[in-house]
């Protein structure tokens, strides 16, 4: 049985952007996390995949948030499906369990889990939700094993188990204070207990000391360029399985389309038997879905090179950004509009006001456009969003040079809640990476205001 897990960061993105992936995956069980889709948004392109049954767990607390889905080849059809309500107490669609028959007296449970993200220093309340989820996941697993069921846990578990599972931690491995705080974190203590008592980490069982093996990167800091990431996506198998169960486990870091990459394991589970009945939770029973199925291979595409990747995305963006223009009557009308557009761009007032027309301004908009009043400008100057009066009236100054590379810095905005939310600042334009690398982002920081 080949099992693949991947936090896709929005399953509809896969369909729209044609995620570049190996065409030879040929997985029997595919588990996606962070689907970000509600049942009312589900369509046949996502739910009905040729040769597979699909089972979704939707977030009930918020539409288009969290969520997991498990695609199972028909030859591995489960006989039962559960949603782990005791573990996912927040009803965020973070867990889905498929139960599979075997030729032995024991069954197999594949748990597709998406553990909440949270850090004690940033959000203590959310961190407690994370700890409760991890602890409940371990309790659930032990309970299933007591009921004659072997367990496999796959998914984004949001825990960096070892120092080598984090680029940042590996850089600070010589700091006793850092290492002590790292190993003392409650989520890591719970996870280590799971590994010590119940599970085998498939990847580390094959590569116990391999470094720079990450599954997640900060896309906002462009961390994937320098492979400055973390390993938080796992495939764990019960220790009750035989020693030769794990044939292979690989991190597919060349697969793009998300801030995570897939993990694929090949397990010696030839004794799994197809169920004679399909569980009622399967999407084929959803009355709102009708139409034909499509092949699973259409959701994946081989990454050939960086140029082909950018070309595919650029072509999609070009189409979306250039809608068909309405036909105009006669050349005279076209000439007049071109002249008015040119006059608007070169002779009207300057500034960052929403009333200023863009390059796509129509004739009617030009005729009806009026310059902003002094009162409007005053309101913007008095706004407390963090934008200076000078930038409103004269535009932004040239970005300063960063101190480490003497390159033009980039302007970013604080998005985290707090006193500085909405304020803008300059930082190094290079991607984040090891501090020893000249190709990594330096520590340059400067507020815009």
C-alpha cells in the first residue's frame, strides 16, 4: 500500500493551477490537509476522481477553513469511516479515519490528521487546543489498538520533533538555553511520547540523521529558495506492524503548489482487502453532485524546470488579467479614448488616491473623474493606518539599501494582531536562509514612518 500525505493549502488551487507533481506517484491512499473547502463549494472535479472513493471532513466552525480529504483506491475501499469528534473538539474538520479490512483478524485504521498550529508565546489559548488535539490523537490510537486495530497516522502534525527537523533550530543547536527550551515544549513532549510508546516515524526509520529534509517553508519569506524550512508532515505506523512493513518513505520536495510538499511511503500491507460495501460518508452519495468522473492524474503534473513552472502560472495569470475588451464602433472612437487616456496619465494630478484612473480607465470614467478635495486628503493624512502624510502627497520614497548586501530593500506590512498591525516596514529583499549564507536575508529592518 502506497500512502501519500500533503497539506495542499487549498484543494481548489490544485484544480485551477495544475499543481506540478510526479506522474508516477501511483498512491493507493492520498490524504490531503487544509483543503479550505466547504461542502457547498464541492464539485465533481474534486469529489469524483476516477478509480477512487473520496471522503471529506469539513470545518463546521468556519466556511472554507481547515478540512481534510482522503482519496482511496477502490481496491482498498474501507468498510467504515469516522471523524474523531473527541479529538477535533472545535469541529474544524481536522481528522478523518478510514477503517480497512485485512486477511488477518486485525483491521487497519488510517488517520488523516491536521493538527492545529499554535505557539505558547503567541497564542496560549490556541496552543492549548493544539495540545489537547495531540493528546487526544494519541489516546484515540491506543484505544483503537486495544480494539484489535493497527493504526497509521498521516498528515500535517505541526510538530518539529527533532533539532534536525528545523533549519532555525539546527542553526542554534550549540545554544544550551535554546536546546533546553526546545525539548521542553509541551507539544514536543506529547509527540515524543507517541513515538516512544506507540508509533514509528517512517522517514526517520530509514533516514535517522539526514539533515535539510523539510516538508514546509515560509512562503512569505520565500524560504523554499534556500531550503530554510521545517519537517512537520509525517507518516507514522504502529509498532505492532512487522519490522519489514516500511519499504520506503520519501519527501517529494520537487512538487510545487503549496507551502508544503508531499510525503510518500510504501508499506508492506498486501493483506488489505476491499470492502464489499461503500461507507455512507463517501462523496458518491452526495445528492448535490452529478456528472462524470475525471482521472486522478489530471490533478498532478510533472515539474520539468523552473521555467515551465513560471510559464504555466504566468499564462494563467495573463488570461485572468486580460479579459476580452468590448468592441468599439469605428476607429475614431478608439483614437479619442487613447488620447484621453494619455492625457489622464500625463496631465492630471499625482498621488495615491482611488479616484485616480488606471491604465484601463474608460472614457466615461475620465469625463466624470474629479480631483480629490482638500478634505479628502486631510482625512487620509489623519488616518492612523501607519501611512505617512508625505507618502500620501508625494508618493513613497525609494527603498533604502539593506545593510548586509547593499541591495534595494522590500516594503512589507505587519499582518499580525497587535499595536503595529497595518504598519509598513522595509527589510532585506533576499529570501530567508542560513545566517552563514551570503544569499540569505540579512537583519536589515526599518519602519516606513
